[in-house]
């Protein structure tokens, strides 16, 4: 692994942060209206915590993307890990649309299960080429597992 290449490093993080901004298009308008009116489980976190948590998670994803991106060679495992990274990345944005945009906890739950599976696959394939890149995904895996439980609880309660 070569030292941090500034432009690629910043670009990888900005790409991931942009996904977070895309999600806010659907999320922000729904929080004070639709989401506020939903019944939530006792383990639901305060709304203010989600933005900083996602900022950290998107930054970690950006570092993962960067680390995979700078690996030299034509190793098909790297290409597969990157493909899976971008699949989970698109599914991440899709969940915001399904849950908040459509205001549909059932569609959101289906989407988040597929998302969690894609993140785990990204972890597995990243592990084969860069263990640090894979380990940076662990907080994301745990957060989405928590979000899955929250989404499911909201579905059941409403």
C-alpha cells in the first residue's frame, strides 16, 4: 500500500459523503412530519444522532474505497470488491428513498436487508485484498444491523 495520494483520498471520501447528501433529499423533509408521527421502539435513538453517525460512516466508507482504489495490478478480487462496494453504495441511497421518500417501512425493510447483505459481501471480498479496508466497514455493518432492527420495529408498530 503506497502513501495517501491526496486527490484520490479526498475524492473517495467526497463521493461517499455525496451519497449521504443524496439521502437527505428524502430524509430531511420526512423527519419532522411523517417520521415524527410514527410509533418507534424504546431503543430508537434521538434524531440528532443520525447525521453525525452517518458522516463518520461515509468517511470510513470513503477510506475503504480509497484503499481498494489504489491497489495496483489486475487482481480480479480487487475489481470484485470494488463492484460490490458500488452496489452497496447504490443500495444505501435507495434505502432512503424507499423508507423516507416513499414513506414505506415495508419497502425500506426489504431494501435494508439487501443492503446489509451487500455490505457483508463487500466486507468479505475486501478482506481478501485489504484487511484494513474491510475492517473499516465493521461500524457500517453494525449500524445498518441496528437500522434494520429499527426499521423492522417501525414496520411492526405501525
